């Protein structure tokens, strides 16, 4: 079982990062978008991982925080919740926010997550209540680490953010509207991580 990977961030293409270890092996790791946004190209990073085996693939999912990985593992134990949906849930809200919504039985908050309808949200509230109560997650807000990446072409940044959101289950139009709303405030985004964070904030309010 691969539980923790430490190395240099060699490549970033939301929501996947390639981490090169000192042994010379590079690992492709798919992360929730808030975790992805904290990585810096060519900088060192330690990522808690979950090794997921399917009939057609062997995949690594990664998390900046170990307790977030614990929440992910509880989510994929639920019938009908695969790794992709669990990743989408932790991209739409932090582990602390998810736990709070479950404790408050906030069905509406869960239905904002792509792929989760009213019936699924109701079932998740019931099944997650006991699974999450003993996991002590950080209630602090997500802060983006300043990036040192080279300024990219704006069109490429938008395309990457849109592609990342669609891969997690958001509809193309929904992703485009969120990106447009994030950009309408007049902020300039020099990298994918910055626009991703602003877009996630828009989506969390939908």
C-alpha cells in the first residue's frame, strides 16, 4: 500500500500532479481541487495517498491532509459512491464542511455536488453520520499558497480549469458560468490554481 509520497512537483494539469521522488520514480496523483491548488511547480510536497485498484487501472488519489484522506476512504465505502464522486465531493467542499453539513442534515448543500440528487443526498446524510463523527477534521478555511509558476496564456488556464471541473462531474455550461463569474470581478489570474480557487468559491454558492 502506498500511503505517503514526498518529492518534487514535476507537472501540474488539474486535477493531476506528477510527483518525482528521490528514487527517480514519478507518480501521477489525482487530487481534490483545493489540495491541487496548494501545490507549487518545482517545489517539494508531501501527499497522503490512497491506492485504488480497478479491473482496468491502478490509480493514486492524493490529499494534502491525512484526515481528508480518511474522509475519502469513508466515502468510497458507501454503496454507489465511487472514487470519482468522492473526489468531486471533496472538491466542492472541504472535509470539515462536509462533516458540518452531515451533522446539520443539510440535504441542499449535498445536492450542489455534481452527480448527487435529492435521494442520494438523503442516503448520504444517513450513512455518513456515524462514519464521520469520529474523524476530527480541521475547521479552518482553505487558503491558497502563493504560486511561483510562470504566467500561462489565459485561454490555456481557462481550458484547464473547465476540463478539471468537467472531469469531476460538473456540466460544461455550469463550469463555464462559474469561470465567467469568477473572472467578472476583475481579478487577474496568472495560473490555473488561482482561477480554480475563485471558480470553486463560485460553485460552492450555486
